[in-house]
C-alpha cells in the first residue's frame, strides 16, 4: 500500500531504536524525510546514515532528551528547519523502569516515571504542534500500553503514566482537530524490541528455547498474560500501525486508543 507520505517530514522521538527506528525505516522507505530523535548520538547518527543510504530518503539524527527542559524543543525545531516543516510526530520513548507496588513507590520513583513518560510526551507534542499547525495540519501518534486496561499490581507507576499519555493524546485530538491535527494512541502489548533483549535472554536460559519462543512461553506461563495469539509482538508489527496512523491513509482516525497486543480480553 502506498501510504502517501512521499515528500512529507516526520519526527520520531525514540527513533534511534526499537519501534521508533522501525517506524522511521518504513516511512523513509516510502519517501518521507525522517528525524530520529534520541539521547544517544553515537548510536543514532550511524543508524540515520545507514537508513538514508538504504532508502535514498533524507534521514537525520537530532539529539534530544525529553526529561530535560528545552531539549526536545531544540531538536524538533532543528528538524523542522532542516526539512522545511513537519507533517507528523511519533513518540515511542519510555521504558518500564521499576516494577513496584504502591507501598514500594517513593516520591523519587514517581517523579522518574513522570518525567520519562508523561513529560517526554508533553514536551514532544508541545514542540511539534506549532509546526504541524503551520503546515495546515498533521498527525501525532503517542505510545501508551495495553496494561492501562489490564492493570497489574507491579506495573502501577508505568500504567499510571501511560494512562495519562492516552488522556493527553485524546485532548490534543479534541483541541486541535479544527486545525486539521489528528492524534492517536497506540497501546502495545509485550514487544520483542531492543529494550527487551535482556529479559528475552533470561527466558531463553530458563527454558532452553530460542529467545522468541522462550519469551512467548514466559509471557503465558510466568506473567499470566492471556494473549489470543499466544506470542509476543514484533517491532515490525507495531511500526506498521504507527506508520499507517501517521499517514494520510488514516485521515479520518483521530482520538483513538488502539490496542496492538495480540488479542486480550480488554
């Protein structure tokens, strides 16, 4: 399917790895200009260069840390200037961090979660929105988690912040729809991304299986995740949904919260 993104420009916060990197690859392959935004310039710049060579698209890395005030403003403004504007933003940053229940979560840990999830999304959207509006409209895709609908005790901090991201995105859709800005939330399940390599190796060692088979078994047996497809997700599967929502093909989809979790009861 032609996504209709040729000649458009997108910023991917968290774009130097995992779901963000694969989303960037799909968009670049369709002829879009893409800004990979992340903290690790040493990892991001070679990946941007390689992607640009592979696709022929204009792919650049811009250093930005969403937990630091003003950092994403600088990165996103630089990307918009380099590309002559922005047509879309995708925010995939935000790790699970500590697995703790309420009585074990101190104020410092709550603040870490707040900065790493909510404020990264807020700062990215706040920086990108003026550029999207100036373009005559654009798209935003933010990342929550399926666990906002399937609460698990040790994921309280994570799920709370991801719930806030879903609320923020819905508000953006309602507030800026008249200016032709669409905003949607994707709620992934467990995805076998770069950040999951450590836990995948632990599962492989435990079960004596290849990593993908082992982590799928752990998901069912250890974590009690009742997933209809019986396996974890792959970054390509999430990236395809992100790319579609960012594209004109999803032109009448806004304010949605879309599970991409292999099928749960929620």
